[in-house]
C-alpha cells in the first residue's frame, strides 16, 4: 500500500470518482452530482477554500485505489477558535484497518507539519456538513447530509479518536400519523399574541436581500454554538446561489416582531436526494429532466436551520416557527428530517421532544491530540 498526495488533475479526478465505485452496491448511499462535488474542490467555485490550507491523499494497492482522505486547516476558524485545530474529511476506505490507518497517518503528519495540535473530523469543505453516522444508517441521508458505512467508526476509535460532539436528528411523518400536539398549538397561539410576533414567507423576488437577513439572524443566534466559525460574504453568496434553484417561499419563514423586525427564521430544503438517488451522479442526458419534473412534487424535506435572536430566546419563538413551517409544508405524505441539533443544546432538544418528533440519526465528530 502506498499513500500519494493529489498533485494534478488526473489524481483529483481519481479522488473525486472513488466513492462512486466504493458505494456502488450500498442501497443507502446517494451519489451526489459530479458537477457539484467537483465544484467543492475548485477554489474559483468554493470560496471556503480561499481561507484554507489543504492536501488530498489517495491510497493505492499496486494500481488499485483503495481509499482517500483530505487534511486541512480552516484559518478563519482557527483564528476564531483561538487554537490550531486540524481537520480531516472526505475519508473513504475499503474495510481494512491497516489501509485506514495509512490514510489517517498521512493526514495527521500533514497537519502536524502545519503546526496543528489536534485533529478533528469528519469535516468538509461545505458549511456544517460534519460528522460520521453512528446511529440511523437508514433511510438514505437527506440533502447535504453525510453518509458512511458503520465500520468507519471502528477505524476512528481504534485509531484513538474520542468523541468530541454528537449531532442529533429527528423526523416527523404525516403518513405515520404525526400531528403537532394540541398543547403546542395553544402555547404558540399565546406566544404569537403575547409578543406580537407574526410569520412571513421568503420573498423570492428579493432573494439576495432575504439571504443577507438570514445570515445576520444566523450570526446573532448561533455564534455561541459549538463548532461555529465566521462565514465570509463570498461563502454566503455562493451557498445562496447553489440553493436558489430549490429554494421555496413556503419552506423559508421569518418571525417578525410588532415593529416589523425579523427576529428569527426557519429553513427547510426539499430533499432532492430522493431524486438524485437514481441519477448516478449525472445530470445528462436525462437527469436534468428528472430533477425539473420531480422537484415540484417532492414532499420530503430537511429542516436545515432555525435561529432566534438572543433577546427572544426562551420564549417559544422556535416552536412558533416550527409550527408555521409544518403548516406551510403540510401534505398527507409530508416527511421531514430535523437535521441536526447539538447533543447539549437542551432548549432545542426539549422543544423537539415536546413537539413529538421521533429520533432518527446520530452523527459523531471525533477528535484526538496529535
């Protein structure tokens, strides 16, 4: 076995293509669009890379590729966190511990040379696409949700990684009879009246301005969350453009106070993974038509983000937003994954439990001193 640093386009192509062969017999993996994955590794397309140092590695056994990994440091995050934490991600490997350790050793060595004292992951070049699935390997992951076989977690623990944080997911299903509990309906009625809070949908005609409002609310509401680091304006604009084709007015809601100021937001994304699963990672020749025809019919969603500004936290505005989102999206076969919530975010966890959602998945982020 030999680890090779990715130094040219041919090696990058091999790096990007490996998962499509690795997971070809996995019924739960969803092949991402190749064009989207390639853009993640293009500094012109992905502004996140402009404040990162990174190196990609392939593992070969003779002429066969048997694994890959990325090692990187997010310089903006290190500055914000006040410490150099090296990150690893895009780890894929055959079920062979020796092979896995070769890849992890290569990443660790590179991070040490950069001056990092700890190694954390799995992490990615996309905001908040973090973690290794440790519970809930089925059903298939939702949009922007990581996926991995169970044996990867055995590699991490055997390599001496420890859990640093778990990320929790729930789901609701109208077909399974889900309804918002009556006491939550009464509570949110009182909350709306007491605080004079109303709900409005996203204005798609004013999309760019709405995105800026969301980012302002997000920065104010989650700045204290574990793992948070500042997002540049370029990153906001890039993600907004990526999500523009699937953004729905009914799926992005704002809580507004009596003075007309936005105080919170909730975002649900149509789960296009339902459509991507059969495309094999390719838009052409027919994939684009399947997406265009299928998107309006989707009734499966990922609740992607919810935030309330600090002065309104603890006042059940989050429950009000959740109720409004559920009512806005409701159909007889609505299915929504709430993905994800930090394991120690007790106010949010307690709210979700009171809403009657069902536990579904657990992602784990690992860390070790190096």
